[in-house]
C-alpha cells in the first residue's frame, strides 16, 4: 500500500479498536450477573479476538509506514514524520484503553469463578489450582453445566492473560517507535529554533550594516561641508588679496 492508503487504514483501525473497546466494556459489565450467558461470552471472545488482530495489524502498518522511503522535499518529509507520530499516539491511546478493558474483564472473570465456587461450597473456599482432591470435590458439588461454564471461564482467563501479555509486547514496540519519532520532532523543533536564530542574527547584521551606512553618509556629509568651508575661506582670502593689490 502507498502512504496515503496506509494512513487511512491506520486511522480507521484505531477508530474500530476504540469502538470495540466500548463494546467489551459493556459486555464485561454482564459477566457474573443474571445477564451472563453463552451468547455474552461468545460476543466477548469474538470482539476480543477481532480487537487483538486489529492491534497487531495496525502495529505492522505503522512499522511499514515508518519504513517507507522518505520524500525528497523537506517540508513533505517533516509532514510525514508528524503524521506518523500523531497516528502512533492515537493508536497508543486506543491500545491502552483495550488493555484496561481486558484487565477489567479478567478481574470480573476471576470474581465470577470465585463466587460460583463459594456458592457451591456453602461459602467455604476451594483453591482453584491443579490439586486433584480439590478438583474432585468441586466436580461432585457442581452440575455438568456449571462445570462446563467454569471451564469456559478458566479458558477465558488464560486467553485474557495471554492477550494482555501480547498487548504489553505491542506497547514496548510502540514506545520505541513513538520515542524515535519524538526525537525527530525535537530535531525539527531544534531546526526551526536554529532558523529563527539565523534570521535574528541576519536582522542584527542588517541593522548594523544600515547603521554603518548611515554613519558613513553622515561622515561624508561633514567632510563635504568642511571642504566647502575651506574652499570658501580660500576664495575670500584670494578675493581680498586681489582687491587690496
């Protein structure tokens, strides 16, 4: 894809991620409540998978955008760098919201399992680990449907933890990219500041040259007056000498 197409897709993907995050947050509020059912969990899983894929695709596009050959025109080159930084920052914000929603969903899933276990145990806690006796006791007190739901939630927790870990890796790559672009922006600002200093220095030199020119003109004017006075004095001396003789 060319530059314009990539920027359009990145911007569109960022918007989609933001919308998906809103959907995940709404669905997460239903986890562990009376509204919690297989349809809700299917929608959560589908939205999570789609959002994660969008995040990965967008990161690849940003890297592709960064690796495109730089244009020859300096102004266009500067504009592209600023655009890349803006897109990366917007994507970073969307990615951060996605990670927060995933953590919130993870906490709700864990709380839901804990509530179900406590209810089945008559408010006594059972450790949800690989302990054989604990699992056997839990299976005896839960119906097949409840056990299936619990296994589904455990699988969801494992997947969420993996998704969060993947997002952390994306964040690290993105942080490097944004940092590099930040240095570029700083360099641009430094170049602008240097240009301003050069302009100010040029104005100072121009003002000094103008002052020197005015001083030179004033000096020439004074010298011309002195010469005229000397000529006038010589003329008067000669005239009086000629008249006397």
